[in-house]
């Protein structure tokens, strides 16, 4: 991609009204645009990052047997009434819309009810189980106060997976597979060393759940962690009996702030029973399907990555989710074209800064955008038959042979 073709501009100053680091940097760098409070559009560079994150999540969900589909956004209130959740007392974040002919519909906030109802048409025998389905879909939540950039929004993409098992033991086994898959995701996007599986409340879904919390002062949650055992407990369930059950002692726990980047729930038969999702077992008896749900927000994860990976100059993207792997900066009109074509021919994802701007502006923008490698082509480098390569997290670059750089990647 040529940078001159990008309509999204960079800005020297942080946007007014944005307190979070992720919103400030992503808006300044032209990755996202704030349409209104809690609603953002993903501009070309931001959309590339989002798709990289989604791709990693998709690979890990497929690896544990997940099958992707796309569910409905408009929700039938009759289904939700069967589980007693079509009320503000149970679920106070609904967006609802009136129909011209009377009645109302909901905008998707989660998919336990519609997917459970859908599966009553597809699961009828023990031979049909297990089933694991997931999708990436826009969700809507009527947050009282949208804040923290991409961390708490009113419209967002969620990956939600739902498991349908024959027994609680089968659910337990898959649940642990899902937990392992989540940790692989966080490792791959550059948050692995800072992310802890966290014992938490199940909210409206179940008695307890597991959250995945990334250590950050920007986090809204307080957790207590045991670094050696790589486990944490959310403040809301930080009680002696819980610690005893987990084999933890208060004297070993450390209080920290963290960002919730994912959660998983054992639903049991909470939804299958009221919605009639039953199967015929081997002995001919009818039994409710045992369920679980597993959520992760790719955009929220993107915000968390920026909160953790940044410096005074801008974003520092991990290689796995960066919009491009190389930011080619030419100093001198047209000097970078040959290098651009060589990198593209080698299959390197490259953003080519061919703009008519000063070297200072180009270097400042390269730091702000945070692409892992900056490659500079100038009259000086041309004379030596080399290019200047600098990693985003390093202070100085070095002159290297272009083909050697390509081969080393």
C-alpha cells in the first residue's frame, strides 16, 4: 500500500475528550475514527490490525473443533422471555427497536438464547453431540457510560463460541481446551506474559466463570494474582473460601489493575431446559444439552494491545498483529520504488511512504504508526547500495543489504 493513497491522516495532538491511551494513539495515528460516544469506525490501517486479530482467534477456535457461522443481529423477544432475560432487571444493556406493525425487537447483545433455539432444529440425538459453533458479529450494548476507547463501547465485534455437550464431564473437558486456546491467542497477539486466567463471578450466566485479565494500570478491574502459579482472583469473589478452594493463600497474592480481554462460562442447562434443547440418549431417555459460552472482543483486544505496547512516540505493534511488517520511508522522490517492488515480490507486507513530506514528518509518523520495521531509502543509502533498517523498539538503525534483510525475516 502506498501511504499517499491513504485518506486517513495522522495528528500531532491527542483528540479532545479521550483519556485512554489506546483511543488517543489509535485516533492520532489514523487507525480509528470516533463517530460518537462508544462508537468507532475502523480506518484502513485499523481494519488490517482488527483482521489480523480475528484471524488468530479464528485459527485457535478452529483448532479445538469450532465451526464458524454468522448469526442474526435482530433478536426475537419471545425467545428471551423464556429465559426471563427480556427485562432490564436481568439484562439492563438492551437496545430495543419498535416495529412499524407493532411489537419490538432487540439488537444482539449476546447469543445464548437464539443459538440454543436454533440448535433445537439440529440436535436431537446423542449422536449429534458434541457441537461447537462460533461467529464474529456486531453486538450492541446500551452502556451507561461508554469509555476507555475501544475497551468499553456500545457497538463492537464479538467472537462468541457456544459448546453443546452430552454430559457435564464432556463440558469440563472442552472448557479446559477453550481456556488453553484463549491463552494461546493472548500469547500470539503479544499479551501472553501479562495475561492471567482469573477466577470470577458468572454474572447472569452462571455462579462462577473464568476471566482472562491482562495486567495494565488502564484496566477497570482489580484482581489478586499469584505470579508463580499464573492464576488470579477477581476482587468481586476474593473470599477466604474461594482461595481455599483454589489452594491459594492471601499472603501470596498481589493486588493489581487489569483489563478483561476474554471470558468463558459453564452454562450447564440454564438455557437448554427453558428453550427445549433436549437430546435422546443411548438408553432412550430425554436429557437437556449441557452448554458453555466463550467470549472475546477483537477490538477490545486491540485496545489492550495498544495500552500495553506503546512508548512516548506512539504505538509499538507486535509483529503478529501489525498492519504491515515493514514501513518503507523514502527520502527523495521516487527513490523507494525499486525497494517497494522488491519487498512486495518477496511477499513482504509493506506500507510505502511515498508522500511529499519532510524526513522529520515521515519519521515521526513511522514511530506513531508503530510498524515493526522501518526501512529508509535515501541518496545516502543508494550510494552504498544498502537500506537503513530500524526496529520500532530500537533507537538506532543499521545499513544492510536489502536481500539480506528480506532473507532474515
